[in-house]
């Protein structure tokens, strides 16, 4: 279930809630009981490593390069 971060406009506290995506825009009360909160825009961190083959030097002979077959010159 996704986690959403909220900030209370009354006391300034930030907190997270796990809730279904369908309820992401529903009002959320802060842990101190205030109801004037706003959902914060979160960034998503994606980890992982991929390895792509290095481009072949030289050009010619099949695809790649800046013009689809070699260097533009």
C-alpha cells in the first residue's frame, strides 16, 4: 500500500499515512488531532543498475550512431 506524506498547517508537524491510492486525496488528521492538513508532493526513488552495451566505434554497418548508420560529418 502506498505511503503519503502530509503536513499540518496548524502545528507544522509532518506525518505519513499508508492508504489505498483511491484515498490519497481524502482529508487526513494530524497525530495531534488537527484537521487542517495538506498532502505533500513526494519524490520517488528508484534504485537499481542496468548495464547497456557500449556503442561500437567507427560507424557503418547497421544502425546506431547519430544518423542511424554512422557519424554525421
